[in-house]
């Protein structure tokens, strides 16, 4: 009985493996930080320290980058006594994005102005960009609304997988 069950499982596994699509070659780029970083002015956006890298020019093998920004440990702090809700903007920036240099933008906020420090405000953004004719920098940037500080703790990462579309 066990032998028949094992044979069926192996047959199902081989059928599943045989029907998967081949992704071909890919390249992976990655940057991360475990530092506690804080930004607290509305002047910006500014690069987030440690979250940038260069991707190569388009080639016969790769013409697109799929980029992911993961910031699971963001917090907002009210830096003034104003009754303005806290907010921050995060973005992925690269020169060859079809939308201009900003490839993706995301926001975190806290609806109540009476809170001095928010709970975790995680954000993950995924976007794809065409690779250009020269290498280009990919970086994460942030800025706040001027009444709050945005802080990342423990871990944040920026990654890209190069593929052929």
C-alpha cells in the first residue's frame, strides 16, 4: 500500500515538474540595512542610507528589472505639538522608469494627531522598469510631512531581479 502511494506521489511530482515554465537566466541585486535610520523634515525626498545599487544596461539576456522595496519596521513619531496627523512618503527611484525617475511611490500615515509614536507601519512596494542603454542606480527615498519623523529599525531591503520580457 505504501509503495503504491509513493509511486503515485512521485508520478504527480514529476508531472508537476514537467509542466513548470522555465524562467531562463536571471540576475539578482540586493541591498539591505539593519541600522536604525530616521528622517524628519519635509525637505526631500532623500535617499535612504544603504538602500541603493546599480543595475546594468539592457542586454540580449535582460531588458527589465523587477524591483522590491521592503520596509517592515517603520514607525512615525510626532515631532511637534501640532494637531497634524503624521505621514511619510517612500519611493523607488530610477532614471529609466516609464513614469519618470519615480518608479513607485507609497505612503504611510497615522490618522490621529494625538498619537506621539505609531505602531509598526510596514510597507512593501513592487514595480518593474525597463533597463536603459547604460547602467543606472536604483534607490529608495523617503520624506515626511514636516510634522513627523519616520524611522526604520532592525531591517529594510531593496532588491531587483533582472529578466527578459
